[in-house]
C-alpha cells in the first residue's frame, strides 16, 4: 500500500512539472472562445455618466446597481473578461419547480385547475426576480475573481448601459452594445473610494 502511495505522489508531481506555461494558459482560457475586438472600437463609444449625488435609496440598491473597474486594463481585455462572465451568467434556469396541489385536491379537476393557476402566478412573480439575482451573483463572482472592483451606481445611470434578464434573453445586438459600454467603463472609469464588497 505504501509503495502505491509513493508511486501516485511521484506520478502526480511528474504530471504537474510537465505542464508548460502555454498549457496553463489554455486551461484558464475562456470556454466561450477568443473574443477579438479592436482597441479603436472604444473611440466609437460614448462613456456613460457615472457621477451622481448619492440619495438615501441609492446605497440600499448597490447590490443591484453597480459597475466594474480595474486599474491598468485596456478595452479589449475588459471586453474579453466581461463577455466571458456574461457567458456564465446568461440563460440561467431557476430552481423553482412545479408544485403539486395539496392532498385533499390532488387528482381532482379543481385541484388541477387551481394548481395550474397558482403555479403560473408563482412563476410570473418569483422566477424573473430569482433569475436576475442569479445573474448578478454570477457576474460579481466572475469579475471579482478577475480582480475587478465593484462601484455602486444610481439606478437611472445603471440602466443606460446595462440590462436585466428575467422573463427572456436580451436581444443580441442590444446585449453586445451594453457589454461594450460596460467594458469601456471597466477600463476607463476613474478610481473611486466607494468600492463595494465583491
């Protein structure tokens, strides 16, 4: 048994030492493919407004409305990062499941009709909010992992270059335009003292 353990340790150390730098680069590459965008594409975009006078409701909504930024990051890198994170955060499926009618009504016509109505209402109310929350969590974790800061923003300003997906997917052209603006902000926004937790 001891010889087997030593053999496993030696083979594991051999495998890790034989991985080259290019291999590790390919392991950390985006699973969505290489995103290519010209650096001069940033010149075609208008920087969204980020300055605002913070009101009492703003700070309470910073878990929903914010932008990312990172020092010494160029536009193509920020765009590649934000599109990769968007890939992880799109087309999410809610954990909500169909609920059966309670026992006295199970198997009855009234139970089936009532269950369908109740499930439709619950899906319309809870599922979109849950999917929006899941998207925010995925984006925060992914961009935080890549070293981006999260800065709180006013809801009205946030809506000018962001989107939310609850009931359906964002139209592709609109999505790409928003992601380009988010990348512009992530690479060009000035440092702020109001960095939020990741």
